[in-house]
C-alpha cells in the first residue's frame, strides 16, 4: 500500500478503533510541545469523525506486533476541486529520519493525483520548527504565520505544494 517503508512496518487505512490509539501517542510523540494547552489542542484537532469518514484517504503504519508507528489523516477538499489536505500526521520520534513521513506523504500525493488533485495543503504551529523543516524538505512552500487560523490565538503556518504531473 505504501512504498518505501522500512522493513517490519506495514500500512493500512485506519478504522474507528484506531482513534484512541492515535490519541494515546500524541503527548509522547509531540514531546509536550506547548504544554497542557498543546496536548488539549492536538486532541481536539483529531475527533473520532476523521476515523469514520476519511479512512480511504488516511493511513496508519504499524510494527509487526501491531504497535503504532505513524499515521496520516488527510482528505480531498470538497470546496476546492483541485486540492487535497493533510490534516494531521505523526511519526514515532524513535523512527524519525527513516523515511516514514516521506513515504506517507508520497502515498498521499499519489492518492491526490488519482483523484485529480494538483495542490496539497497542510498547516503546523509556528512553534513546531521540526514540522516546518520537514515540509520544506518535501517541497512545500510556507506562508508567514497566520493569526487565528484555527480559532482565537491559534496561529498556524500554512503550507502549499503543487504536485507534478504523473
């Protein structure tokens, strides 16, 4: 399903049973970024509905023993017919630098192309400099921070990548 994953890892589309598993790793994987407020913010950004209604455009990556290694929640925009959106992505920090995030995005880019999409968008917080660097390496263009993007006081850096033709 996803090319380029390290040996011992497999990918599949998520199910509703994956929702609590993903929520359980957020605090550890994000290393307490932005403290208790950041933990609540991350949990609120991943309601159960993503694991019910966007499963065919999202992925989970697991070890052979079923332990969660990574995930990507994405969808095709309903209002912008040429756009796909990566809503949330995470990789176990113990696995950083092994190409898992790049493989997840690569699979999502192929899915977006298959749905006729030419633009992929996503956001991250200004404090998440590692995410900003990662997206830049993947060829995304970053905006200046956008105040109140996700609500009052929730500033985000918006990213855009134009997909090359297949």
